[in-house]
C-alpha cells in the first residue's frame, strides 16, 4: 500500500493530505468504479458530506470491502 503524507491536527490525529473527493458524483456506475479504484489504490481518505447525496453508494462499497476483508477499520 502507498504511504500518503499527513498533517497533524490539534487533537493529535493525523489527516491524510490526499483523498477522494465525492462531490458531483452523480453517475452511480462511474462513481462506484471510481470509489473501488481509489480504495484498491490505497486512498486513505474519502471526502463526504450529507449534501452530496451519495452516502448510499459509499456505504454499499465500504460494506462490500469490510465484509470481504479488503479493507479494515
């Protein structure tokens, strides 16, 4: 897996400087493919927001990856 640079937050947590933005991801098939490609490449961060209205797709893909063991919390 690729190592991504991080920035240390005031809380002490490390935040990756690189991630997948999900705004304007309106095509479910293309977005699912992009999300899986990013996860397979080791992207450490998925930028989400309720207003994007794509949490169902993200949740489905994450559930698939957690269940299969491809991704761990």
